[in-house]
C-alpha cells in the first residue's frame, strides 16, 4: 500500500517539476478549438451544431500528445527494469501510473472542455454530459494509449506509430461520447450512450492493465 | 495421430508443407474464381431491382467475408503467439495482415463503386461502413507494428497484442446491420435458416467465396514462407535449402 502511494506521489512530484508538460496539452486543446472556429464564417450558427464533435476530437488529440513518452523516461533511466523485478505486481504499478497520468491530464482536459464548450455556444446540462463523457473517454484513451506506449517502449518511431494504433480503437468512444450530448440536445435521454461508454470503460479498465504489464515484460526478453 | 500436427509447428516442416500445398490451393482457387466470375458476371440472371449492378457482390461479398475471416484468424494466431510463444504463429499472423488489408480495401472500394449508382453517394457514415474502415486501420496498425522493432520476435508479439485487442471490432462489423438502423442491407448469404437469395445467384457466389478463400490462403502460405526464410536465414535448414536450390555455395 505504501509503495502504491509512493508511485502516485512520484508521478505528481515529477509533474510538479515540469509544470509546462501539464499545461501544454491544455493550450493545444484551446488552439485546436480556436482554429476550428476560425475555419468557419464569423459567428456561423453551424459551429454550434459541430461543437460537440470539435470538443471531443480536440480532447482526444490533446490527450494523445503526452502518451508516446509515457514510459520513456522510466525506460531510459532503468526504473522500468526495477518495476519488472519489484515485489509489487507490475500490473498494479502500471495501473497506478496510468491512474496518476489520467488524474493530472485527462481530468484536466475534461474540466477544460466546459469553458471551451461555452465559447462554442453549448450550455445547460449538456456541459455536464460533455464533461462526464470526456472523463470516461480520456480514461479509456489513457488505457489504450498506455498499452500502445508499453508496446512501443524504447522505439524512436513511437510518436508517429502510437496515434495510428490508438485512434481507430477510439471510434466507438467518440461516437457514444458525443452521442450523449447530442441526445440531450435533441431532447432524448443521454443515459443510454453514457452507459455504453461506461461499459467500454469497465472493459478496458479490467483488461488493459494486464495487457500493459505483459507488453512491458515483452520489452525485456 | 496428432504428431503430424505438432510437427507442423516447427519452421522447416511447415515450410515444406506450405511448399507442397500452396500450388494446389492457388491453382484450384484460380480455376474456381474463373468459373465463379464467368457464371456470376455472365450467366446469372439480373436482379429485378438493381439490374446488372448487383453483380459486384461476386467481388464485394467474398472480399468482405475474407477480410473478417482473416482478421479473426490473425487474432487467433496472435493469441497463440502470446500464450504459447509459438514462432510459427507469429509468422502466420504477420503473413495474414497485408492480405487482409488488401481485401478490406477491395471491400470498401467495390462497395463505394456500387453505392454511387444505388444509394446516390460514394460513402455514407454508417455503422457497417465505418466499422469496416476501422478494420482497415487495425490491419495497418498490425503491419506497421510488426516491423517497427528491430528484434523481430518482440515486434511480432507487440503486433499480436494490437491484433487481439482489435478483435472487438469484428462482431461490430458482422452484426452492425442488425444492431443499428444501417443503410447497408442485412445479411442475405451467411445467415441462419434459408438464405434470402435465389439459387441461380447463390451458387456462383459460393464458388467465388471458396475461390477467394483459397487464393487468400495461397497468399498467406507464400508470405509465411518468405517470412520464415528471412527470419531463419542463419539456420541450418535454410542453408541446406539454399544449397539444394542454387547448388553448393562457393
């Protein structure tokens, strides 16, 4: 238990030394949304119709940024090797690491989406459904991206290959996540798509940490 | 009784097995495809609604069925590679990926060619079409990852993970027409009970399906052979084979 808290603390401390790393994806998110708005006619009402899709894709792309280097520094300084040998199961360590990454990155993006959504003309309970969907969406992305990062650990081309592996699998997440907000906009019940998103999250949270651990061991034989 | 099966897992005996099997599989597939296409494209009756345009099913349906079949096969081979660390399973998995990707691309292209006159659009963002497009990217991911790492075994096992995780997409493609209100028509051929297609059209379709499966198997066998030769280039059996083919080395 103490070691788990230690791993979590380590992530937080590492990020505190590199505050810029935490802020960059948020700035990137703002830029993506801004460019979309510039791409349309000024004050085009069509933008509000596309806002959900823009916010979801922007969040996914921003969350993708730090993923290729998720295990890079641990691989380079040998921490990863120590984790593989540690008495604490590797699965648990990886799960804590991914959870810490999501807390500092995915959660911030989900919160950041709310003011951006207001800028794009979304309001009311839809904001809540957007943030809730994005919380689960970024968590699934962290798990899928974590698996890809484990598979690509120590490979120079990781940054260009990782999006290719992760983005196709994100298709259902984006469909149901933005589907929840759109259902609310149309006056339908947003619970069904949110439940579907929840089931995708439950599936990936139960299966993928084991896959990550196995993929990391693969890097060392 | 099972020893021949176990022996097949060793690279040299698989190589010889594939070498003996491939010409027959490929030749039979070629002949059957010629029969199936001639029958389907020339002699089968035109559809009462679509006229002659329906004949694209003799390319589209076999390619689509094989794209799903090859992905499933690839995921099973990938699981075998991960669980039992079988060298041969890794090779077969990587050999299936490009074949499956080409068939997926053929499925999408023929579907688009048919969609323009029938639906009035090259592409619609519909559950089945989108899921098949995702399948294309999954194949691409396996191909890229399969050669991304210098150590070929590590690379193959990394690709196997993506193949196994991506299997969730296969039932989505297959059942998307039942689960969602899709523009793509429901299953007419590979469904339980009486097929919703007339015998005159169905028999050439089954022939094309078998022919495409045989040709795909031929391509997979040959690709697996090439991969085995590359990977085992330093082993004794490859050297012996080379000496046998090219004469003794100087």
